[in-house]
């Protein structure tokens, strides 16, 4: 991983959307390319950066792409308790029927009741 990759990860994690927009607009970087074993969307979901998620999806991020750990962006958001991110990813077509690398379904993996409710409501619909 090069210094530029570390910079883009840092800007995504910290929600510096202007810097991330410049990085993607001024290069031929693929939004679905792995950086450190994960896509930019994984980092945004993991750190609860909703505006960043919206931007990355807008420019073509795959909401169901697995990282090197076999984790989807929605699972990262579920595990970290980022309810708004989970809701947004569901609205964008994220697979709500996945399982964790250990085989647990997403509803059971969720610790927050509001996330469980979101996942159950989608499952019921």
C-alpha cells in the first residue's frame, strides 16, 4: 500500500468529502478497487460516514462487494452500529440476507435494536 492509498483511506475515514472527490475526479482511480484489502465504501461504512457513502455510491461503488475478509459494507455498518448507514445501504440495494464470515445472519449479528428492526422490516417486505 502506497502513501497515496493511506491518504485516501484517512480522508474517507475522517469524512473529508472534498478531498475524496478530488482524488477520484483527478485520477483514474476505480471506486471499487481494493485499498488495503477493502473498497472505499467499506471504510466509509465502517466509520459511519453517511455523506461519504452517498458520494461513493453516486460514482458507482458496489454496495455488495466483499472485502478481503468476506465482509460487505452493510455488515461493517451493522457491526459498528451505524443505523443511518445501514438504512442507506439497504435503500441502495445492499443484500440484507448475507452472513458474517462466521456464518451468523445479519439480523443476529446486529447488536442495536433499531438495526435489527430495519433488517427485519426489509425481510418482512
